[in-house]
C-alpha cells in the first residue's frame, strides 16, 4: 500500500463521470459470516477478513494517534504483512465497522467485541485473482472458494468471454449479496462473435467499427479492460 495509507476498496468502476457502476462486497454480511465461525481459522481466512473491510493499513505511529478505545474485531498476535513490501511484524489489528482503524504491538483486548487469536499465522491484505471464472457468481454469491483462500478481488473474463452487454449483468451482481470484490474484462471473443459469428475471416472496416463500439460501451459500463 502507498505511504499515504489510502482506503483499499477494490471495485468495478466506470471511468465515465456520467455513468458509474460499482460491484463491491457486502461488508456486514461477510463479517457476520466470519464472526459466526463459517471461515476456517487460517492465514487465508484472516487475509479475506482484512480486505472484506475497507482497509486502511496504518503505520504504528498512525495507529497510536487513532481512537483505540473500541473495536468490533481485534486480530491478536499475528505476523502482519501490510502490503508495502516491508518485513512482517508482530502486530494486533483493530477493526471497527468496515475499517481497519489501528495496528499496534499491544492493542487493548478488553475494548474488543470479538478477539481472534492469530498466533503463528500470517495476517495480510486480501489477495487478487487476476484470472477468475465468475460464471457461477450469482448462484454462489459469497464466493467461499475464493474467500477461504484469502482472495478478495477476482477479475472475470480472462479468456475472452464475458457478459455482453455488461451493464445488465453488473446490475444483477450489484443487487446480490456478493462476498468478494469483482471486476470484469470485456471479452474479445464475445465482441467478435456478436459481430462476425464464427467466421474465420478478417473483419471488414464496418465490422471492426462495430466491434470497437462494443468495446467502448463495455468500458463505459465499467469493464476493467479487454
């Protein structure tokens, strides 16, 4: 993470000022499932929790300046890798609501609603899966197979296939209770197939123009790339 400690909220967002779509996790739902004991007690589960919240990874001095009188969740005794490339440190991590609000060697346990012991475990920001097949997402919205491995951002459409048009699908995902952050590539195979079918020929100028228009629309609708 950058030295300015920006909020780590990965989402699918259009660059257009007129039209923006976001697909992001339902923080409260994921945290309730975590606290209820759904996730295995493992490095990956703790990693998933840390980016299931809106993570601001503070330095120790920064944490000491924050209000550390109350935590909803306190992760204690883990070896913390903060994503900056620095060596792991033995730190406690305090979470309030949907934010990591403190990291320090000794945060007060009595002020925490829930204490998670992470001794001999590694605590990290969530992992990014840049090659994910998200077709079952609406049927398995919590995406436990990803969360249990510590993945909190998955990029769909890596092999040229994606929902097209993208906007209606993104709307459906937004209405669901999604357990991870997701982003989508505009599928080049689907773009070509929608214009040329299965023809094994070079596109005409008109066909190429139509394909460019489809890609532009997908990017406008929030595609992460092509």
